């Protein structure tokens, strides 16, 4: 029996992925959306829901589910190593958790202004201090603090050039953070951060299980399915290829 047009099962269709516009601007890559729209027919639809190319998330995702199933390998190594360094140094659970989460936006969402995005993403589930530290580490990492033992990273010279000057809002926020009562919490994130990427052993994420249980409030519905102000950000990471 022939199925009516548009009633062909999803598994029998090619689901096309339109890259996010923010990832294409300035790259010189032609926007593929017009060509994809022209292909729409009974066997060509836009990607919605679970992408079979990605591991399927559990119905009620936890923080570690995102680490395992959505974060890029380099970010997993980066975050686990930073947090393990802070833990081995005897830092507070607040500092260790901030280190574990500081680049979370890079791992599964967006790189631009990652400290600000990451802070908003985790704010409903962690202490105000942890979210604050994640936000302001972005600005503080550009400015040395010899008293705290922090030097401008050599890798930043390679990344951005020796003549790079941070924009005015970064300078403003770094100056504000220097006078804040949680300054050292965020500064310690920059100290235990790693500014190079090499093949070092990846710490076992299980060492953070109890710490996360005490300090990260996983919603009963799972991350992305509660009614928090950032639930949509977690859903975006679950279904990063959705057309709408």
C-alpha cells in the first residue's frame, strides 16, 4: 500500500540539518537553508527530535548524562582536569564545582561569551556564588593577579596574538569582580583552569558524584524538562539539530 504524501514514517525520510546561523556568520560558508527548503517533499524533512547520529539522552537527564552524551571530548577532559586539580589542592566544594562547570557552555551550547551563557545555564541549580564565579572567570582570565599567583596564559598569545586587547565590557566586568566578595572564588577557577590541551589522563568523573549530589540540584523532571529559566538551554543541548 502506498502511503499518502507526508505520511511516510520518519525513519524512511532524510532529515536535513540546518546549521545555527550564529555558527555560520563570518565564516564564508553559504547558508544551506534555501537549498534545503527547496528539497522538502515526502521524503525530505527538517530535523526534529532525536538525531540518530547522537547518543539518545535519558528521559530525565542528569548533569553527568550531559558530560557523557553531549559534551565534546576536549571539554570533558578540560573540565574534569580543572576540577580534579582544585579538589587535590583541598579547595572548597564551591570552588571545585565552579571549576567543573566553568566552561559548560563551550561543551554543549555556544563558545561566545561562554562564561555568561554557562552561568545562566546553571544558575537555577547551584549556589549564587558558583554561578557568579563561572560568569566572571571569563573576564578575570585576561588579567594577571600576581598576588594570587595568576599570570596571563601563554596560550592566549598563541590563540589571539600578542597585541590582543579585551573589549571594554570585559575590562569593566573584571574590574567589578576584583572588588567583589566572591572574587577569589572566581579567581581560583582561573588558577585551576588549564590553558593548554594535551593528552593527559582523564580523571574519573565518579570522584565528583557526591559533590554534585550535595551542590547541584537536579530537577525531578530532569535537566531541560523543569520550569526553570534555563531549561530551554539544556533542551537545546539535548536536541541541538532541531530546525525550530
